[in-house]
């Protein structure tokens, strides 16, 4: 009953939408849901490219049947073993017992570890090919984009890159499946939030993957999440190139923690001074309300960062500590940092934020400001000076 979605005459989209899950990887809010994409090549040999999350398997199998009918699936290509793509592998193998599962030397141990599958497998390595008849699959390893076993599959006849998680995005496919069937801007921020939080730690592997794949003639990118790219290919590759180099735009993220509003006042003062000094893009986040994934996404976009925290039990406020731990874990690079802190009897926040900036090799801008008790006139003025110093540092890059 499902109307086929053709990438080409013999290549089909059989993905599903998930609008029920609240947290992707049980961490990242997905208010706009997420798509799990899979593809069928219906040739002399039938190949299934990746699978879907187990909760969507019934609908998924119906979509496959709508295309191939009673034919067998000859090959399951496993580009990525993460359970949101590999979750249905065991059921597919039971449905198609003669299927051969194709993966690399790091895929196959995971296949056995997750499902106990160790038979009817095909080991492929860099540059290997697999003929389906009219279509030929070429395999390229892209380790740590973003798991060690990740590979991509290039179909050289139709010039389609099945890219695993690379070039994916949060958000369901709401009718439009191809990028020329909807407003691209609707997905831009969610693509950055997906990249920064899921792939962001692995900038160097992404650069190596882009270099490796740069010589391919790509007419379509079919990721495991989000739209199929056929019109914005150069743009989405360019976005990955910039993000994986930690290139940023002029702007400032002001991320603060505040228990009773005193640290918030300091952050607000800096934000206002930034605006008065010509900075147009300012994003203010209360880290106790804004989920870290949105803060991190903005940090990946903008060069300047103001971190503000009260001292809490001689440490950072726990929610600020959580954010900065993520930033250190990701190894986020190339930022300008301004620091604010407050305390009631013993100050530690400024010292700890300074250490984080130094660990990440960020340039610390201006004089850090630390206030005891409520914000007073001299420290208010110091906050304004910090805002101006950050604005001046950003504007100097225009020259």
C-alpha cells in the first residue's frame, strides 16, 4: 500500500519517522522528531542499505515489501552499527535467512556482540566493490564519523553516496524527503545541532573523510537521518567542512548559571554592551533552562563566548560544570572567552572557568569579573568593559 519513493528507477527510500521519542540517545531533545533512513537497490541482486530503529520495524518491513514483493534481499550493507540504524538487523536476518551482511573488520565483531550473528557475512575493506547487476557499490572507511566502524557506500552508476550519519540532521521528514521539496532553512539549525552534539568531537576524522570523498562525483547524498540531498550538496559539504575546522561567525554566546539573579545581572550587562558596540548576533542562555545541546550548537556557530557562574560549594554551579565538561570532552577549538563569576563567601568560579579556557587553548579576552554578593557599581562597570573588550576583539577580525 506504500507508494514507492524513488531516488532513481531502481533505488528507493524506505525510511521511517519517529515523532514519539523525546531524547535522541536518551540525551538530546528532539521536539521536531528524527528520521531513520534506509534504502533499497532493486537490481539483479537486492541490497538493503542500513536498517532502522527497532520500534519502527513493522512499518519499515512493509515499505520494503512494497518495493521488492516476495523477492529475497541478497545483501544488507551495514554502514553504521549504532542501534538507531542497526536495531532491526536481527529481525531482517530472521525474515531473510539467506541474506549476506556486508561490513568491515570493525563492523563484524559488533554484529556478533549485539546480535550473536557470525555467519553469512562479507568482509569489505577500503576501495572494495560489490556488483548488484546494473549497480556497483564502492566502500570507503570513515572511522570516527562518528563510530570506529563507520563506512560509506558509493553507488557509482547513479553516483549516490550513502553516507551513514554524515550530513544528517535532527527533524522528521514532514512530507518532503528530498531537499528541493521543502525550505532548506527549516533544517539548517537542527543540522548544526546534530553535528555539534553527535559528531562535533571528531573534527579531524571528518576532515579526513571529506578529503577522501572529495574526488567522487556525487549527484545525491543519502544520509541515515534527515533529507536526501540533491540540490544543496555543495552547501551541506561546506557546512561540515567549516564545522569540522571549528570555523565560526561573528557573534557571542552568553551562557550563565544564576541561583538568585545576581550572576544573571552580570551576564545581561555584558550582553547589552556587546549590542551597543555593534555585535548583532548575541545568544543568551540560562544553562539551567536551555538544554546543553542548544547552547553547544550556538557555540559551534559563534566565535565569542561569555561564561558566567556563581561559586557553588567551592565549584562551578552544577549546570555550568555540566556544560563545560561537555565542551572539554568535545575539544571545542578557536573561541574567544570572557569570564564572569560571583560568590557569597569564597570565590572559585572565575578560577575554574579560566582553567577550562586555558585547557581548551581559547583566547581569554578582557579582564574577568568576579563579584561578592550583589552586583555593585564598580563591578557593573567592569562587566561593561568586558563586553566592549569582546566586541572589539571580534571586530578586529573584520580587518
